[in-house]
C-alpha cells in the first residue's frame, strides 16, 4: 500500500560470502560467528528482517533462524515455507512456537518455484504446477490453524485433515512474503501474501506489475492488503568509481562455464528468465545504476544497484515512487555492505 512505512530486509549468506567470485582468498567461510556478525550488523544498521535462504548449499534455515534470533534483539527472521517439505500442521506449530519464543520475530517466505532438479534431489517429486497448488492448500491450513479456536477440518486435493489444532497460537499471524514472476506465483501472492517481492527490473515495469497484481488481489478482496517490494543486490561506495570497481572485482574471475551452467539451472523459472532477458537485451546496465553483471553467473535476484550513496538512494527512490515499500537487499561482504547501507543510503530515502 502507498501509505505503508518503508521496511528493509537483509540477506544471511549461509552458503558463503566473498569479495570476488572465483578468488579463494577473497572468500569468507560460513561459521556461526560470521553469520551472527552479519545479523547483528544488519540489526544495528536498522534492517527489520533477515532473509535466511534455503538453497541446497545453504545451512538449514529454521535452526539457523533460531540461532540468529537468540543472538539478536529486534531483527526478525524471514524463513521459507516450501510445499511438500514439512507437514502443514507441524509447520504451523513450528512457526507459532518460533513466534512465541521470539516475541513475534518470524515471517514466512513462500517458495514453490525452485528448480525441479533441486527439489527432486531432496525427495520432493511434485511438479512446479503441483507445488503451487500444494502451497495454496498448506498456507490455507496454517492460516486456519492460527485463527480458529475450534479444531480444523480441511478437505483438499493433497491434504485431508480432521480435527487438527495447535497450541499456543502465534501472537499475531506472521507476515507472508513471496517473490516470483509466473502466473501461478502471482495468483498465490494475490491470495495469500502480505508482501510480493519483485526481482530487479525497470521501475516503470514494476509500476505496471503492481497494477496487475493489485487487480488479481482484488478478486480475493485483498487489493488494499497486498504490499509490494524489491529483491535487489546493492553495491554502494563513497564514490561511483569505487562502486564500479567493486562490481567489476566481484565477477572478474568467474569462468564463462558458470554462465552456461546457470542457463540450464534457471530454464524453468519465469522470474529468472525475465532477469536473463533483461541482461541479454540491455547489456550490463538495464537503467542508470542498475547492473546485471551478477545475473550472468548467479541465479535469483542478481540485479544490483551500483553507485555512490546518493545514486543508490535515487535509484531505490524510483521503486518507492512506483509503489514499493519493502526492500530485501544483499551485498558483498554482507556485514560491510549492510553497515554502509544503513549509514550512507537509508537516511536519504523517503516514504
């Protein structure tokens, strides 16, 4: 919603961190101490939540989130619900317990569109289309369990539940986030999400997407409830020249073979395909200070805001003016970039 306050999330690099991909001495090992440092820096820099990823190379997200919560004071954990991985009654109970233990410091990231090859390697055999339908059922069940005092019955295609209940209930219903570009992702977000996160694109395209998604949400009487945001990388330095050099250093040593592997990995993802199309059509810069360099080698949200503090703020402000109020950001190294954003960029932004 246009009058919602701005919120900012940061990324926890549980698969590793680096100043320069392909340079071993530039890498930072994943340790509890380093992850705790990133989370504490994000909290001290004013971030509202920290995104804990669930890629196969990442540390298990709920255990990691519990550790992060125990070692911070205010920042929330954004942790995935993935269809077919955890029984929805148990997941509702897990999230409720996390909420009560942390004084409400958990939010839920809805992820159904991962690559088929990855989910099959983890024992989940549903197709992508089935996973979105299953996710709809599982979120519906969780919301019912959190809201209803009486035992819950549910008769769906995937789940049949008789007399389920959980105790305690969460202190409030956790916020749901979803990032995705397919029609199935948009429909799920329109029905269930509190925040839809777009991956990097041009601000005018984001404004159009917001209008279309709001129309979808209106079919569920949620057009005033759904908020919008961006999932972006950020490379901010004191000067533009330093930022450009940091961006170049980040990808300079990555072998081109990684690009071919990426194309295979993201072939089934519409959000990833949109990012790849932008990079192919526009080159390294889809707009001033919006850089696609990472998208040549990194799946997911690889488009980066690059520049000095004012340039970064002006670029983010274009997305705010387009209707975005939530920003899930990441940058290298993750502790250092979080500190720079909080100190140099955040004070320049306006709702």
